[in-house]
């Protein structure tokens, strides 16, 4: 358990460092901040600023993507190809600066995962004393 907690501490520190040192939404580690979150953020921005008729305008998506991540190669794009209700859920976050929106989305996602684990744990009537281990396992799950 201690090793898992230490790994999560290091990952958390790297996340904070990435946010704190990002310039033009590029992290100190060289990667774009937020990965594919940029597509979701831009979708919310399109709904906020241009309206739903432009949600799947790939040229507009590409332009906004490159405004957000100017260091990305011109031929690279990250189209939003999800359902409109996903874009609608991004509207409030798209009102924030990108790094703040990404941090908020990460916190919201973690909270939703923890709530889901808690509900599943209770529904399965798993032992309460194993909760910390289950939570650590969830948080160390790579796709999360």
C-alpha cells in the first residue's frame, strides 16, 4: 500500500508541476497540457461562442485547437466527434482559461470515479476495512 501511495504522490506532484509550469499550454515535460481534453474544451467554446450549428465544423475546431496549442504542427488536429450532450457539459468549463478548466475537469473526474467506487463498494457489500486498498487500486488504474 505504501508503494502505491508513493506512486500516486509522485503522479500528483507531476500533475501540479505540469499545470504550474505550462506555457502556451505546453508542459515543462514537453507534452501538450491536457491531452485530448483540448477537443472537449474547444467543443464547449464553440457552443458558447459560435452556437450549435458550428459544433462539427472541423475547420473551426482545427483553428481553435491551434490557437490553444500553437506549438502543435499545422497538420495535426484533434476533432471533436462525440455526442452533442458531451459538448454541452463542457460549456461551463470552456468559460475558464484552459489550464484552470483542465484542472477542474480532472478534479471532477476524480470525484466521479471515487463516488462510483463508493456506490459499487456499498452495493457489492464489500468489507469496509478493504476500502482504502480498493480506492488506491482505482486511483492507480492507468486509464484513470
